C-alpha cells in the first residue's frame, strides 16, 4: 500500500468512526492543578488565569475573546529537552526548534492503574516493562511510552492530585532503570497522568528526578497530566502531542490526541 493510500484510508476511517479520536487532555483553567516548588525556591508557576476582553458587548459587540496568564508547564503539558539542565545544549531542544516529525507516533500504554490505586508511591521498573513487553510486544524506536495510573480521576481536586504531606508529594512514576531501559529502546518520549513525568518521591532517587534528568539528556520529550489513558489499548493507537511553537520555549500546554481503532 502506498503512503498516499494509507493516509486516504486513515482519513476515511476517522470520518466513519472506525478510528476514534480520544482526547487525552485535561481542562486548562483556574482550577487546573499546578506543580509547586519547595518554599526555598523564590518563584513558582502561577495559577491559570482567564480574563475576558469582550463577549458581544461594548468592548467588542461582534466577538468574544480572552487573554490568559499561564506557565509553560501548566495542565496537560509537554516538556522539551531545554526544560532540564541535562538538555540545555540541544539547539533543537526548544518548542520552536524541535522536529515535529517526532511528535506523532505509536503509543505504548503500560497499565499500572491497579497498583497505583493501592499504592500512591508505586514505581514502574525496567523488569515490569520487560514483563509488559513479553505480553504485548516490544516497544519500538521512535514510539511514545505512557504510564496509565488513572491519576486523572483526582484532577478535580488539587490537593488530591498533588497528594502532598510533610514528607513531600506522593504519586506513581518510573525508576531510573525504567527510564534508562526505555531510552535504550530509542523511544521519543515518556508520559504520565500525574503532575510531572517523575514519581512524587523521585527527588530521593539516583539520579534525582530520573525522567527529567535522563529523558532530556537524550533529547527526548516528556508529557504530564495526561487524561483518558483508560480509553487507549496497550498497543495500536497513535499519539499526537504537539506543543505550541513558543520562542525558545521549555515546554507548553498541549491538546494531546490519540487515534484509536474501535476494534
């Protein structure tokens, strides 16, 4: 089958509903949970603000529009390599310089929802990923890998979503060996349904925050606060995760979409 025929066939299947477009994005607004750095850091990302310019009124009788205040890493968002010190030297590591060819790719969905419900600090290891591959098939080069935890069920309540106590945040995520293993497979990026790409307690790992440290070291991407991963199969879907083309952007809110075969 030619590339032209394949695209035409995909278009027909989307129009007929044989391929469903699943929204993997949370609502971006004043109630969106925002990650907070420890008090010893001077600055934090502000809460999302939406301000009305006009809505068919004296400020604009024929049109409605708003202006916003938001951070690059707010809501369902994309981490570019320049977001972390290990990726700072990549000239193509910004949201306006990265290769968009890499943003649309098959997605592997590793279901850890049961374990994460039972243990908020559940960690996905390399051995667990290999066991998943033995059941579902190998993870391929250039593909996305995402960790399903159903953490998006907490997104209506920032305290539940951040899940922080006196010992810090508690949320599931990958171990350093898990990320190193995925990078050995030449993935394009890693994603989670939590506030960030790392586990809540990842600051105590070696290296600390391995998803950030290791992914961006290898010029790979991160996705956070994804939703609706329960609607995706383990394999067979295509994920589209495109950041805004912000000048020298370190990241961006995204509208993450998955193309999922109904059968």
